[in-house]
C-alpha cells in the first residue's frame, strides 16, 4: 500500500507541475482551431462573393471597361472557343488565333452570325517559335485591343516519365505553353498601357498547384504562367491593366469520352460554355481564380493537401483516366 500511495502522490505532483503546460497547450489548440475556422469562413465568403454575387447583378460593360477588340489564342476548341463566344456575347469583336484554318473560319462565322460582331482569323502555329510573331504584331498594330486571352497550350501525348518524352514534345511545351503567352503579352501590352486600360487573362491549370508526376514539364509550364500573370498584375495594376491568372481544373470538352466520369459529374467538370460564363464574370474582380465554384473548392483542398497526398492522387488519376480527360485540363 505504501508503494501505491507513493506512486499516487508522485502522479499528483507531476500533474500539478504540468498543469500550466496543459493550459498553455489548450490555449494554443483553441487559437489554432479559431484561426482555421476563420480561414474557412473567409474562403467560403470569397467563393460566394466571386462566383455567385456577380452573376446576380447586371452584366458589366466590357467594351467601356477594357476596349472593343479581344484576342483569343487557342480559340478553336474547349475553353478558348467558349471564352471567345462569351466575350462576343458581351459585344466585343473577336480576333481568333489558332493553327487550323478551317476550324478557325467555322468558329469565326458562327460567332459573327450568332452575336453580330466582327471577327478576324489569324492562322499561326505557335510551336514554330519566334518567326510567327512578326505577322501577328503587324496585324494587331492599329487595333484597340482591350482583352487578351492566352489559352493556346501543348500537352503530353499521354502521362509518362519525363525521360520518355520525345524532344519535339518538350519544345512544343516550351514554345506553346511558355513563349506564346509571353510574346502575346509583349505585343499587346504597350497599347493597353498607352490607353490606360485593358485585361490579360492567361489560362494556367490546376496541375500548377503542386508538382505533378508524369506531367512534369506540362505542370511546370503552367506554374510559369501562374507566376508570370501574378507578377504582371503587380507591375501593371497601377497603369490600369488587369491581369488574371485563370486556374481551371477538369472541364468536359467534346473530345472527352462520353462514358467518363467528367460527363457524369457536370458539377465537378463543367462544359466549356458553362465554365466560360462563370470565368468571364470574375473578370476585373479576382486576379487569381479557378473561374468556377467547384474548381475553387478543389483548389482549396489542393492548397491544404499534403504534397504526398497530391502526388498519390495524381498517380491514381493518371492510371485511371483516359488521356482525353487529361487533355481537358487547360
């Protein structure tokens, strides 16, 4: 009994001496919980303010706000095409740039007939590098370019190890994903600065959030676009230029397999048309956005997700999805 009583007394002494530390830990835990709760509430408020409230009011006058002409690269399919149509719905004249002339002409005619705006097509293969930009610069010289949408992109033929990529694919990613956006901004930006208004939207990808294995060069190129856009916003916001980094996750395009989960979950992967409607409504409001409410939720999960879990999920998706689904990731 004496041994038991001694142990009990020792336990009470230790507990009494540690009581202040327990209270300190409890305060730290309460502070951390309150901080995280406030962060979640603020994120939820931002989601509502960005993706729902602007759609309740009247549509902004984008022509007055930015200018009469919009330039959209990669405008024959997916997000680029839908974004061009949505800008035309707001009354802007559209300059469409892509490498497929027949599809360009069809998209331009459809936009002109549907929305009664002017359209101009420019055939350019961005993978050819520096030589294509002189004609583009000359064609855009005297136009009131109010909005530039950089959507053209190059993808992997399928998810694979970096060393297995063809060298041509790597050059395409550099020339199309990185150089094209940089040079197009360099062409239109001086005119915007002179007029003291304009908007530049560069389409990145959800894969830029964290390193994405088996899409290493692609995700890195999209991270470049995200950082490039954010830096430009700091440089030119004071000059009246709005620069937005658009970070979409999965979007269900016409090339997506009909039986894939992207078509079965429209709330998770909207159509390009629905996505563009939401994305355009964020113009002038958010300098860095996913463009769609469910993508914003995915982005928040990605931000707080441990990197190992992101990598595990990326590997799982790469194994389970057809590449047509992956190519829908802007």
